[in-house]
C-alpha cells in the first residue's frame, strides 16, 4: 500500500523511469527498437487524467436528504446515522466509520470529536503530520446523532461498531456508499463526492474562505 494518496503520481514517475531504462537497453543493443514496454499508447493517456468522484448540485440536496430519511431499502439505523454524520462533517468514510467514543473531549471549552491523526481516512503523512489530530466541534445536530447511536453502541469502543463477522471491528467503510446505491444514487453520487458538494457549497453559497473550508474537511 502506497501512503499519502500519491500512488498515481508515483506510478507515472515509475513508468517514466522504466521507459528510460528500456530506452538505454535499446541504445546498447540489448533490445530491439519498438520493444519498450513502458511506452504508453495514445489511447491510454486519458487514464492519467484525474477522475472526479460522482457528486450532485446543491439544488439536488433536499431530494437527496429526503431519500435518506425515507429509507425505502430499509437500511439499518446505524448505517443511516453514520451516513448523516458523514454529511455533517464532510469526513471521508474511512475516518467516520472509525470514530471512537473516547475521542469526544472538550477543547478550549467546546465539546469536540478529536480524531487521532493516524486514523485511516484523514490522509496525514506518516511520520510527518500524523501526530496532528482533526477537531470537529460537536454542534447540536451532531450531538443529536451521537445521542441516537449511543443507545445502540454506547458500551462499545467504536461509535459505529461491527455487529457482523468481518475484517473490521467497526462498521465497514463501504457501508455509506452501499446505502447511497440502495436509495437510488448509484452513478449519481458517491460518499467521497459529498466532500465536493460540501466544498463547493461552502465557497459559493456560504461565501467562506477556502482555507477555512479545507480545515473543516480535515486538510492541514
């Protein structure tokens, strides 16, 4: 696993380095011309372009929230609350599903969820910035969700524990995404795409500075 979310950039550099190695081998006569396997065909170059996560516009959000509350797929309460907390905090699913009760503590007199910097989903750089936690002030809306889930998982280490035998001690990070698919948003919105909605709306509708928005979303 390549850390820091830079695997695509690293792959590009590795390919370029290999191309130089094989070009040198061709120049020295160890390989024939036209045999360099690291050369990218023109038709494949679009794969290097960044792919945006599926998201929706702000005008579509009311219907989206309505679909969540309607819950036609009869999804379990824990997944619904986890998804709603993701929407309120703009956390990545990897982080929101790993939240722990012990991380709730006062910071400067304000109750916060203090997420450990090494938590998967925060995208901190190992050994460089993973000692820096991410603080989420607990608003009335967030407290309401925490109170609801407390009734289900209050005695567990994780806010969203796993009740099934799987590889995680907490709810599967794919649970919010699967829920969105079940309520009809497959191909229209993915969980990570909500961060794009959050970013755009805070900037264009609420007129907040990009620096404040990025801090809210967990960037340093």
